[in-house]
C-alpha cells in the first residue's frame, strides 16, 4: 500500500489504520468473528486463550521514580480458566493499590495512561516485593507469577548498566536474585525493539541466533499482513511469541483478537481494570 520499506510515503499511522480496517472488513464480509478471520489468514484450525500478563507497576523511562526497570507484570498462570484469570488479575491489582498506599501514601496510588502504578520506589527489589505482598494477601501465591520488561538499554551508560554502575555480569546476578527471591518467571528477550515486528529483521535474528522470542506489536510494523508474517516466521523457527500493547495504546480491541487468532498463548496488556 505504501510502497516503501519504512512506510515513509503515507506514514505509519495511515498504513496501520487502513490495514486494521481492511482486516476487520474481511471478517464482516465472511460473517465470522475477527479472531476467526485472523486464524484463517494464518492457517490456524483452532483458537486458544492462555496466559495474560497485566502490566501494573512502571519505572524507567515510563515513570519519574528511581525504579530503573521499566515494567513489572502479574501473570495468573495457575487459574482454571480465562475468566478466572481476569478475576485474579483484578483482585491482585486492587489489593496492590492498598499495599502501595500503606507503604508510600495515598498520592502514590495515582495511575498512568494504562492503569499502571508508579510509586516512589527507591530500590528495584521494592517492585517485586510489593507484588509478592499483594498476591499473598489475596491468597493467590500459588496461582500468580511475576514478569518484567527490564528495558535495560534505557539505563545503559558507558558500557555499564546504571544500577550502581553494574557490569553485564552484575546485572545478570540481579536477574538471578529476582528469580531466587520472588516468583519471577518472565524476562523478555531482545525480540522487541531489536526486531520491531519486522520479518526482515526476524529472519536475520534467526540466522544469527540473536534471540528466541518476539514481542509482537502491530504499531511497530504498521501492517497486519507483515505482523502475521512476523508471527508465523517466528513460530516456525521455534520462537515464543507474545502479542503486546504499546505505551499509550487506544481502547480498540483488535489486539485481543490478534492474540486469540494467532494462538500465541501470551498477551501483554495494561492493568486489568
């Protein structure tokens, strides 16, 4: 439609909007739900609902606190159904507000554009500690794990990570301590900003074995067709794929249909309510 590699002629916003509209129109024409239409486009005979990752605490470039790491999420992996996972996520989220209020005061419970909290955290371990406490107080310790999007490139300075100027090995030790001390199960790989949902870069990463997962964001590539190609290429090479919102995401529900239709099994969103 645009005819350029980086959507420079019409612009990414235009191409994305038209691409989404055409995909939705295709579902209407066929008389099927949008997620079924997407599943048909990629050849998936069935659709699935699996793991939700609710982004509930912000730091790094997304907040004004001293928390260097960008995102902390809750994943209700032990729920018996999708509906129960939503219920658990909402319970933990509302209790997290109370935990933050008790520790940092009422002002710390203000939320950002995706419903996420950004309290005045002074040390990185405070974030998983808050989540651990919130999960425990509502009785879901055996059903919820913690995920992070560290965005380490945001605090990389002079060949060191600006967490008291730690080396890459020291940062790895921080990751290990999180896994040891908290139910942390997810550290996203380099398949986000490095790949930008671009099939060309994914193919290169596959050849160079640069990573083994893709964070799929339609707004990065601004084309549903290329997003589907990116997903299939990643999955065919054994990568994990997680559909993701982007900061400042609208309330359009296309991303949810994409998650179901592509059968990625994982989706990252803002807060559950």
